[in-house]
């Protein structure tokens, strides 16, 4: 089954400390985050197993990184998936906080 763009919504839930990806109104993915000064730590991302392999996690991470850039913050990609995404998409490398 393909995923239509109009069925997808992604938002930052500041109160819960996570980005949420919804498909047809159902939350099927999330990325936890913690803000520490000017750095946003992303320790964990997940997608519901039945929705794996459709590129949803990548769309969620791209949204997170774009949102972090829009806020003029840096990212600590503690989640291995986020770190791998940044390695594959070097246009986000400038967001990585210095170790």
C-alpha cells in the first residue's frame, strides 16, 4: 500500500517532548527530543512495525532536522537512525553540535 502525502501529518509536540508522525490521524511514528540550551538531543525514533519500509521514518527525521534548523538550534543525533540519516544527507551535517 502506498502512502499519500495528504494522509501524512508531522508536528512537534512540545509538551510531550516528541515529534509525531500521523497517518490518517493515527500516530504511527515518533522522535523523542530534549532541549539542552541551543542543542536538541534526539535519543530515540520509532515507527509502528506495520508501517515500516515506506520511508516514513526518513520523512519524520527530515521534518525534525528542518524544524531544528528553522529554530536556529543544533542537534545531538544520539539515535542511530538519525545519525545515519545525517551521514546519508550531508546537507544536515552543519546542524550537528560539536562533541
